[in-house]
C-alpha cells in the first residue's frame, strides 16, 4: 500500500485528494494536510470585502467531507520536508511518512517586500484569504463612514491581478449603491505595463475593454508602478517607462487601500534544497514532477512558471482555476502510472477560463493554452459574467462537498467549448 500525501487543501489540493481516491481506489492511502481545518473559496473574497458574502457562505469544514471519501485529514502546518527520508514534520513535532507527496500549498504572501504593506502591521488591505477579506471589509466600513481616496492594485512581483480588477469594480458598484461614489476617488496602481495585461501579456482585447471600463467608471490608473513604501494614509510609487527609468514619483493619499502582494513559496517548501527556484516556487517538469525528487509532484500557485516576457516592474504569471485543475488531473494519472510500474506520461492542458465579477456586470476570458502563443485568445464582457460567477461559486463549493472533481456533465460541457484538462498523447504543444 502506497501513502500519498497532499499538502494543502485549496482549489488544487481538494480536487487532487478526491481524484486520487477515485483513481486509486481503496488499495492506497490518501492523506490531506492543511494549515487550517476549513476550505475557503478564495474567488469570493472580493464580495466578502464589501459585505456581499459572509464567512460562513464561502468556507466549510474539510474533515467530514474528506472522511466520507475515505481520505485522512490532518489540520496542522507542515514545518519541515525531508525528501531523503520521505518525511514531513508537523507544527506539533509529529512525523508523517509518504511514498508520494503532492504539494498544492498556494503561496506565501510576501508583504514584507514593501515597507508598510499588508493588513498585519501595515496600512494596506488584502483579499488573498478569508481572514484578510474580513479585515478588508472592516476597513471598507470605515471608508463608508468617512469617505476619501482609495488605492487598489498590485505590488511589484505580484502575479494574480484578476482579484484586484474585481475588487476595484465591485467596490465601485458598492459605493454607487450607497450613493457616495462621488466622494471616493479611485486610483488603480499596478506593476503591469498596461491595464489588462493580467500577467499574461493580455488576453484578446483585455487592454481595450479594461481601459474602457475604468474610464466609464471614473477610475484612474498608474501602470509600470513600483510601490516603494506605504505610510499611514500615504503610498509612495515610482512610475517607470518601458526602459525601466523612473519618469515620475507619486505620493498618493488614501483612506482605504487593497494591494495584492508578491508571492513566494511557503517556508517549509522553499527550504528544501533543489526543490524550488530562488522565490521558493516548486520546479516541475512537463508532468508536474520535481526533476530532483521523483516522488514529489506539485500544482497550482506554488509552482514555478517563467513570466510571459520582460516588464519594467516584475510581473508574475497567474495560475487560474481550470489551469490548476488540469495540473492536478495530470498528477493523479501520473501517480497511477508510477504505481503500475510505468513512467509518467500525462501533461495538463494549462487551458484557462476566468470569470471576473464587476458588481453588476463582469469580464471573462478564455485562453487555450493560458501561456502564449495561444490557439484561442478571447476576452469579453457583460451582465452574463456576473450571473455566471455567482452560479460558479455555488457549483464549485457544492462540487468540493460532494467530492466529485469533474462531474461528467462538466467534462462534456467544457469539451464543447474546446476545454480539456489533459493534452492528447500525440500532441507536443
């Protein structure tokens, strides 16, 4: 009997556990280890941050749902990975041995890279976790009581820009509903070289559509922005040209600010020699496997993907939901092959479909594959996206409770629009 440990229980880890159990049956043991005892649907956090969702609506206890599928669960942080002995050390000193390790931890939020940033000891908010989103909502309520300037965006090195765009537009809608938008100037400050870059060098006409949306909603922006420090009520930003030279320095006042931080690998993962790049992201081959440690696989935000191209201010590449699920499915099939004495052959398609809510409308993109050059490169907008995002939230949370990572109707629906989780064996793209 092999023991497969999944480290992390987010949008990658939960589907990984369910798919492993389904693929391997009861002949092998599957254990999930996570720092907290609940699953959180992170894409709902922009709504939590303006009070449109409560905590209880977007989280649920993990243990009963995993145990129903015969999956063990340990709600503790991993403090050390020893790949030479296939051992994990937990925060209480307990040891867990594994035959295969699947790392789906998500990122470490690197607020410390910009002095004064972050919700813990700093002056900016975050929506990267449910705890942060609740703290952001408390700050939003202060803004409503005492309106003033708002800054939203992404710090240098950030790689997940979609939530910043979502929060900008959701906040705009929330303030208009309260009839105080005229008292709240909004500035979008981002490391991206242009609006709609998204860390992907754009998707379809994302630049034109997002610039138009910002203009029509009276949202100003600063791109190629290197935020250097934050003080109470003031942000310091260097604006760069395309050659990386400082062309303007801004001192921007704010009453409320939500800035997405740069990501790093979590400490226990980053500390393993030869597993990660200098930022602590897991290096994987085309089969999602560590080149150095052959029984370690990884998927999601915690893996290393090179940027789509050079930018004056560093911009990482986002890992979106369907792209992550494609990585997970490849890993499950590869572990299944290894347990049968074969070499891993499966590759995730890395295709992406993304829904971004704008409060009462929204924007969506399809990128096949997500990293350019692409076979499909489409970006659109409309009220249907807002409704689709609400439906997807309910659907995904239900899917994680039911324990079916890819229901048959989802599989065929996605196939109809050209989305498949795995590359065909004969394809090399």
